[in-house]
């Protein structure tokens, strides 16, 4: 990729000449390869520059003034855009070039990447925390279900024991039942004995 700087070498404007010199001098000082395209002595260059500068960058009369900067056929900007990029240390991004190692723009790019990585790590940590919270919530639900099952089992056991207690309360103990039976048998014998004695007394009276 070649940087093209369109200039007017025979321009009568001191301001234009100063701007052109600043752009060219900066590129030379930073050893950035470029081609200087003169629009004053080459009508093709003048025509190409005017046709390829975007409409929003053209003045009201529609004729853009040099210097105008391109990366091959991609428009980079005019002097004002170049100056702003230089002040912000993003000149290589402005030119569409990869910044060389050790430049401020590289450090800024690395810092941006580190910040992005830190943001991703923070996001991952947040997701892990969210998953841990969900696991904890699931554990609480399982514990609650187990508690409910235990309570239900206890209630079922209590319901099973109630009929047994009721049945136990209605049926007298075996010893008590046997005693009642013996008492009834003794009563019957006493009645028989009394009837026999009465019968003997009657017989004795009849004989006398």
C-alpha cells in the first residue's frame, strides 16, 4: 500500500505551502513511504484528486485544496484530519497502516487490547458467579424437597400408628380378659351350689 499526498508545488498560497510541507516533513521524519502527486503540473492528478475526494470534504465551490492524502485509492483525509490524527497519536490508523513496534500508537493499541481482555475476564467472572448462584439455588431447592419428603414420611408414620393405638385401646389385655372369664365361671358354680342347698333343704322338710 502506497500513501499518496496530492500537493501543488507551484501554489501561490503560503498557507497551502505550509500545510503541504508539514505533511511531507512528518512522513519523511517517521520514514513512512509515500508518493508526492503534483496537481499543478499534472492535469490527470488534479482531475483524479477532485473526483475521489468525498463530497463532505469538498468546499462550497466543489474544488478541494491540497494537501489531500490517500492510501492507494482509499481516501484518508485533508490537512485538518491529518493534524487531528497526529495530535491524538493515531496517525497510522488514519493512514490505514499498521503501527510499528515501540510507537505511542502501538502502546495505545496494546492498552486498548488489555482493557478489552480485562473486560472479557470480568464478564467471565460475572458469568461464573451467576452459575454459582444458580447452583446454590438448585441446592436449596433440593434441600427443601428433601425436608418436605421427610415431613411427609413422618406424617404417614404417625397416621399408621393411630389405628394401632385405637385398636389397642378397645381390646382389653389378655390377663384381664382371662380374669373376667374365671370370675364368670366361679359365679356360675356358686349359683349351682346355692340351688343344690335349697333343694336339699326342701327335701329335708318334706321328710319331717
